[in-house]
C-alpha cells in the first residue's frame, strides 16, 4: 500500500501563492488545497486561468477530487474553491465539498459587519467545517487536520503522509513566518502553531502557502523539511523563545502595509469563493474603504 501521496505544486505568480493537488497514487482520489482565482485590481476583472490549470491537470491525470481544502480565509488572493466545485460537478458529476477550519465563523462575523455582508450570503458558504485533529481518508491515505491559529484564528494545516501543508503559518527559511496582526491574529498563538510544525519528524516536508524569492534566488520553492526549518528559519528555530518571537513579530508587523487584495479577497473568501449577490441593477459589487485626508472627512 502506498503511504506517500503524489503532490503537484502550482505557483500563481500574480499573488505568489502555492496551490496543491494531492492524490493517492493507487485510487487516484485527490484533494485541492488553496486554489486561486485571478483578479485584476485595476479593472476589477476576475478570471480563472490558475484554476483552469488545475482542472486540466486533474482531467489529464484521471483524478477524482474528493475535497477542496482551505487553510484559512486568505487576505491576499481570491479563492477558486466555488468555481472549481461547480466545474467539477459539470465535468464529472461529482461535487467535492469545500472544507475549512471550524473557527471560520469567527472570521465571517468580524468581516461581515465590516463590509456590510448579509448573514444569508454566508449561510452554507462552506460545506464542511473541520474539527481540530479531525482525520479523514484520501483513498488509502490518512489526512489529519492540525489547528494552526495565529496568522488568523481559523487557520489550519493538513498532514498527508510525511507532508504538512502549512498555509500562511511558516514560510521558507529565508522568509521566516507569517504576519499575525489581522483581526483575531496572535503572535503567541502563531509561535505555538509553528512549534507544532517544528516538532514533526525532521524529514517531514513543510509545504508553504506563499513564496517571495529574494532577488538572485532561483525561482519559488514549495517546501523545505522540518530539519531545515529548525536550523535555518530566520524568525524561529528550535531554541527560539516565545518572548523573542512575539517581540520580533510585533515589531515586524507594525511596519508592514496591508495586502494589495485585502478587501476584495476577504469579501469573496468568507463567502467560500462565491461572488456578492447582484444589485437591483444586475451588478456585483465589492466594498472598498476610502482613505480620506482630514480636509475631506
């Protein structure tokens, strides 16, 4: 029996996001992790180029998609989960559930009020809310949901074989870790979450949610091992204390600007990838807050 999955990594250059297809080699059952819709902030145009790449690979490989897994409500890209679910239903007759950690309700409550989203639009946004440490099968493989709060309160990761899909918790060693200053975020929680990942066996692979290669470095990298992270991560190593980490994280976060697609992404992602309801005139709108000088306030 195969114990390791087949992993396909797709990098969306526009948002520097890693997307994953993970499959059981024997049964061809598969999951999709953190898929991306393409969005042009200048024209407010949405397209499906990245998601269609995933669909083409799935069809070519003969995969049966069992679930679409989100690590959290992303603030830097729009999720393609809803689009992929509809396309897979149309193409194969199967409708894989869109899954996310159970604390998504906290995030939905926070941002529904901020953006004026009616609660009815969030009803059934996700098909399955995952419990901490929940296990489910992927063909002959076992998958475990690991809670990784800190970047956001709803954040989870997925362990499949000797691989952990970490979302926006730990990044590649030259980047360090994710920010923890979003509503409900916590540097202390992030520290404990990253320590959970670093306590996995040293040869486990940690597949990250993003990569931002520095100038002169060869291309984006999807994973490093636990051993590599423990010895070389720029923010946290095996002997880093919580006090050291939280101070570093708070100082760094205070100097960061907000993600470019923050408002667009959150409004779509707390809906599970569904677009806003149409207005009476037939248009769909996203709320974008203005930043006004004192003279105009």
